[in-house]
C-alpha cells in the first residue's frame, strides 16, 4: 500500500476517532510500526496531525477550548501559588505525571526549562510543553473533547505500564472523612490509575474544595502523600489533615 492510501486511512481515522494509534494502524494496514511513524512524521510536518507517544491527534485538539480556559481562570491567584509550591518539588531528571486539571496545568509554565519527562493525559499540557526542554509521554486512549484529555479503559491500561517518581493530580472534592471525590467517573478512574503508578502523590487542591464531598468517592486520604493548597484554608482545617497523616503545604 502506498503512502497516499495510508494517509487517507490515517486522516479518516483521526476524523472519526480524534486520535490514531501506531500499533493499531500498522496492524490494520498490514505494515510495520516504523512505516506508520514515518507517515505520521510527514503528516506532522504538513501541519495535519500532532504527534503523541504512540500515535497522533488532530491539531485542533491541542488548543485550549473556551470551557477549559474559563475553568483555568477561576481562583487564578490561588492556583498559581499552589503551582509554585508544587514546582519546588520537581528536580532535574524526574519522571512526573501531570493530570488534566486546570490547577495542575499551571505547572507547565514553571517546568519548561527542566530536563525531565512528563507523562500526561492532558492535551493542553501537551500543547503547552511541546517544544520545551521537557520530554513528553502522552497517555493513549479515547479523547474526551470536553475535558481535552485522554480517558477510558485503554488510558488506564496505558498508565499501568509506567512508574513515575511523582504524580501531580487534582480532585473535585476532598475531606478527612471520605478522602478524594469526583463529579465524573472518568476523571476518578484515570486519577486513581495515575496515583497507583506514582511513588509519591501530590494533590493540588485549592481551599474551596476542602471538606467538600462530591458524589463519587474514589480514593482514601491515605492515597496522597502531600496536599498542596492555598493560604485561604483555615488553620483548623489544615490541622485536621495533618493529624490524619498527610503532609500539608500552603
């Protein structure tokens, strides 16, 4: 099969599924992964795709949608302060995970110059760190266009292959009694998988989410090593987390 036919298949698959896997494309086209990677590299030069670890996505998926931008702008000062504290715990040579949350996204501007590897399921993180000193590894899986992230069973299986030094994750709600909770089962599942892959888990959580329980509890408080929040959290609330064995930074 010549390049034009392979190109047609790759672009059609991207239009239908928003992402394409090198391995799956090679199997479908009865060719080698090397050939597919070369094809995707040529398509990337033409601006038709954006390469990811293990495949490619459409260029438009790596741009920040309005919904994500609005979410990132909420409590911006607090999120920036949280990210400054978190970035102080990232050193040269680290292999870290950054999730698709609007709080963790703020880390990107602080780590671009570091020689580290970043594993992520976030398309905005991918776009922000592309071309920086960071070596990117992108979780494969189904693209959630609303959240601009990879989710689903394939993404969870993909995360299980890795062991990262530190995971930087967010949550919709956190309480001493119920631990971490979420508004979405997809978010909960991928966050739990990322936490399991990490030697140390940093939870980046602004004070408005403390002692807030959402409908789906997905991890106990003991699953996190360090809670990083902002200075608007009360001393009484922070003391309760410390008494439960969590390191707290604010």
